[in-house]
C-alpha cells in the first residue's frame, strides 16, 4: 500500500509573512494580533515547480563572476504609454513579476487588457489568464477599449498547473493573471484566495518568470484598509508593486509604484478613464488645475514633486462656523489626517483660531499629497477660508511647516518654480534662505515663519 504524503503545517502572518511552527494570538515577528493563519502543504508537493528538475545526483551549481553573466537579448519591452513606461522605469523588464493592485472598479482589468494589446504589437504573443471572467467577457471588454488581433490569447482558468502548462508549452512575450486570489494550487488543501494559496501560487509564477524570461503581471485584490489582500510576503516576492488610485467620481486614475527593483518608486502616471478605457494624460503637469476655482477663498496651489516631475495641485479647504466649546470635525481627502492635526495646532499658536470649527481639506482630481511641501499651501488656504479672503489666482505656496511655526525649505525648489513660471503664475511664497535667481516673470516672496506668511498673503487682520 503506497505511503500517503505527510502534510507539513506552519502558520503564516498575514501582515508580515513571518512563519511560526504553532499558532499564537500575537505574531512573534511583527507583534500584530490575530494574524497567524494556517499554511499546509503536502511534503512531496512542496518542492514541485519548474526549477525542481535537478536530482540528488546532479552536479552542484557553480557561481559565475558578475561580468560573465550572460544577459542575452534581455531588453525592456516598451509600451505605447509613456506614463506607464515611466512608472515601470523605462518599460517591462523580461522575467519580472509585477503586482497591480487597486480598489474594485478602479480599472485594473481594463488597464491590463490595454497593456496586453500594446504588448502584442509587432507580431508578439500575449497570454491573458482570467480567473474571474469568462473568455467571452474579456473579449467584450477588449472590443470596448479597442484591443483586437490574434496576438492576444485568452485562457479562462484557475488551476495553476494548467496555467503553467499553457505558459511552458508556448512562452509568450507577456503573461497576465487576473487575479492571483482566484488561482489555486491543487497540492494545497486550502481554498483559493487563502494565505497559503496566494503565497505558493505567486512563488511558482515567480519561478516561471525568472527561468523563462517571460514577464508576468498579477492582479491583486485590495482590502478595506487599502492594502493588497493576502500575506505581506506577496509584495516581497514580486519585483514591482503598482497601485492604481482613483474613484468612480473622478476621471483621473493615478498609477503609483510602491516597490520597483528596476526603477524609481517616486514616479507616477496619470490617466483618464472614459467609455473607451484608459488614456494617458498628455499634459499631466497642469491636468489637476481648475482655473475657475483658483480665485476663490479657501484654495491654494502647491507645486508638488512626484519623481522628476512637478505637478501643480489645487488644495481646497472649507472652515465651518464656530461651535461653543465643542471641538470641530476634521475631514481630509488626499491629505494625511495626522499632519492636518499638527498644522491646526501650529495655526492656533500663529493666531488663526480653528479649534472649535469644522475643517475640511480636499485635493482636487483625486491626487494624494505625500510630501510635506504642501504644508504652507494648506495653512494659507485654511486662513483664507476662515476669513473669506482669496489667496489670488496667480499665487502658489510651498514649504514645510515645523512645529514652532518656521517655514522649512523643500527639495528641488528651482525645478518647481520653473514649472510654476511656465504655467503663467506670477507670485510664489517660498521658504526664506538661499533663494536662487527666480524665473522670468515670477515674483518670489520669502517667508521665515507661518505668522509672516499670513501677513504677506493677506494682512494682519486674519490673526487674532
């Protein structure tokens, strides 16, 4: 009677991916509570994969000096979208594993269907594996976004073994798996989408990509907290993690790299969503501005820097009526709430009283400001909204606000000011100290602290 395979069981943390031999209420690696989930795999199946062809009698591997490593014809695969090429670092790297995440309905599948059409140009073959939709449904989406031709092959399959068999039989120029949470490995006893399935499936696809040189794109679901579902180790396995940001109320979609082994993680790509799919924005530097609202109280413009490109971002604020000894509500969209609390405390010390008023901060176009260079613009917009005084349509403000109210310098100030002048703005409120010659037609107003910024932007009447 054949001996049954022994199941190996460990417990994997869904937050950090750390392994433990037994279950505990707290992860011993990251100290998170109630995150250990059972990970079970048959011992004879665990080593299965494309790389597991060597036997115990095979010769040991021989290290190769770095200059002697043969790169062959491994060159990046450029796509038609310059915005996507920029985020990827110059194109798709052969043998790379790219994870694309985003909220439901943001356009992940639409993005990758269009990527498949672009990669199939030039008589190349692309395999699109759909685990959530039928081949007919994928074709209807492809026709809607204008993707056709025989270069894009569709496979509606969830079994990882069958997917790898199809990839190995005729390796394509690009493979897309939509999504990793629907793929299952028959060697595992857990259901598709569990910690063990997601981890093992991604690891086997990674081995295939490295050995064959075929780049693989994976679609990952996002939890309600905004993180990619599954163990954190999934993000450690892949080479690149892309997040498609935006919502259905905005036409803009922002593609951001949070991890990239082959390029910068500071670059973003801006797209618009329409009836025919996604389209890259020709002029992303000024796409987020609305000239009609810049002259109103409570708005300010900040030249934010994403990677190597400055973007003029419109900051919108609203300050409500004062309450009697009741702390006001704070609400943000695209801005860090904890940083807003800090800025409000600094404003109080500078003479702008906002403690008992509702405060709302919104960044137009669905943009997310992740650098402190927008502090000054937010505080000036709040003061303008409080006293109903506009900052001026031709004025921008940038600078980091310290806890004592000082205005601190920001990186690459010259590059930001050049973009400001190119957009036709006439005045820039910047941190004092070390100012270089301003661009032609742009007036530079240096300020040392927040109180001085309020005075030069409005007048002393806004200070209590």
